C-alpha cells in the first residue's frame, strides 16, 4: 500500500491544499471527498468500493430512520448488522474459517465504527440525518484520519465541513503537529521497532532483562507509531481547516490501569463507552452487572484489534485488571502513604508491558515463550544483548523523555527552529530507512 511510504504525503498534501485554496467555497467539499477517495484507493482500488458501500448504508439508514419513525428501530438494527457483517467478513472470516483469505481494507474498523456511531446518533436524536451525501462521505473518507483514527463523531465534524477555509495560523499549527507526529514515527518508533524485531526472535537466550528490554522497546514503538500517526492526522486536518480530537494524553504516566485507558486511544475508549458499555447498563444496574459489562466491552475491544485469539486474551486481561481495580486495587493505591506514590505508576507500567507482550504475539507458541522469557531464564544479560542495549541507550532516554509532559515551553522562534531541524531529520530518514512499518494498519 502506497500509504506505508509517508513520502507520498509530501507530494499529495500540497496538491490538496492548492486545490482547496484555488477552488470556490462550494467546490471545496466535493473536491476533498474525491481527494480522500483517491488517497484511500491509490494502493488498493477495491477497498474504495467497501468504503463507499459503508457510506451508502449509513447514509440511507439515517434517512430511513428520519423518514419512517414507526420502523426506525428496524432500520437501526438492520444497518448496524450490515455494517458489522461487512467488517466481520473482511476482518474475521479467516479467524473462523482457517485458510480463508479476504483482502483487509486499511482502517476498516475505524470507518465502520464512525458509520455506526452516526446511525445511532441519528436514532437517538442527537444529530439530524444528513440530507446530502457529499458531506457525510467526506466525513467517513476524510483522508488524514481514515486509516487509524481518531474515531470522530459526525456531530463534531459536520459544522467544520460547512466552511472549509485555509488560514495561515491553521497551516502553521497543523505543520507543527504533523512534524511532531512524523518525528515520533520515524525517529523514535521505527528504531525501537528494529530493536524489538531483533530481541523477539530469541526469548530463551535474551535473559530476563533482555526480554523486558524488548517489550519496553515494543511499548515505545507502538506508542510513538500510533500517537505519531494521530498527531499527523490532527496536523493534516488542522491544515485543511478541520480540528480532530486528541487521541493520546501521556498514557505511560498513568497512575492506574483505569487511568491508562483514559489516556490511550481516547476516542476508541469513548466509542465503546458510549455505544456498548452504557447501552448494556453501564454502572447503573449494580456491581455484578457492571463487572459483566466491563468483561463484554473488553472482550470486544480485544477482538476489535485483530482477527487473532491473542487480542481476545489481551482484552480479557484488561477486563480482569479493571475488575480488580474496581473491587479493591484503586482503594489500595489511594491508601498508600505519600512516599509510596510512585508504586501505583510502576505497577501500572508493569501491567501495561505484560499486556503488550500478549498483544505482540499472535502465535500461541511464541506468546508462551515470550511470557516464560519475562519470568525465567536468568538475570545475566548476554554480551550481544548488552551491546545492543548500550547502543540504544540514548534512544531509550529520548523515548522516556518524550513520554512525559514538560512544564517548560520554548519561545516560539526556538520551537520553529527545533521543528525545522526535526523535519530535516525526518526527510533524511524517509530516504534512508528501509524499516517503516505501520502497526495499526491492520486494525
């Protein structure tokens, strides 16, 4: 897929911005819709048909809900069922029928969830059904965020689509956000991913410290990969006159697992809370029902991440942790004396790292070997792993510093100089790096 080469954006974005600048106001939204479909279908044209089908289903369902109140519930469940069937066919058919291979459209989980949210919001009366196809189609296909979110709601984006205007402050702010995200991806995530790929091959000989080092590298990779893309999406959106939601808020500083999931992939957590957890009853029907709702939501959250049983296990793992926190752990953390305030953060980070070990291994045998490697195998660090750890030490420090908020702010001129330097480094990295995966592409 051409998107996997971020250099495509270097050529595509200026063309889109130029079109938005030169076209009259009435033509900007159709142009952006067409440009988004072209961007999505450049590498895999067949995927555009899947997206267009989802757009039409949600659009027509919302119109039917508005136009035929007696049967609005039927239209709601029929459209949700069809959208979920499209998602399940492309994403989970191979999981149910071994050997059955279906091409997976990039970002299908994200745009189907946005389509479902739109239909539900219309049914609830929270927004009006869109009368024109182009604005809704632009919302679903909006190219900055369609591959990996953030997951948006139509009620938040529609007012912004009505008056798309380029502005110098918007372009400047968007360029800063995009550069920060690109730097996270190319300068932090990719090198950490390379170290992870080396260490994951030999958990039996890495020693316990080497295996934890590998999982830490993966934790940095997935955070800077995904939050970097989210920053790039927000930056691109801001350049085009659209403000997208913040998707990450320094999750590795969380003081509990509950706090972690308020900070990580914020829009996905909000989607499951709004469209699954609360409709199931949330916390309104007593503790046993609340714990069941947590279990159901996290089983689905795990399955959402991929067609593999390790993702289901990962979701159930977090359901267990959140249940334990709900029952007693949060109270225990709060009862600690002040001089032990670091303990909940350390425990949370260890829980998260163990979760990433489950998340990263779809093969059961590899997962078992990885988990054993984290708990046994000796504390000695083999010479080769030691050399790798020392060579990556400056990068680990840079990642750690980038994971926490800093109260000090540089003057604007210093920020601009730093960002220009980062952009130059990113451009060089795009030219020279041969390793450039995008972890959330499959979701």
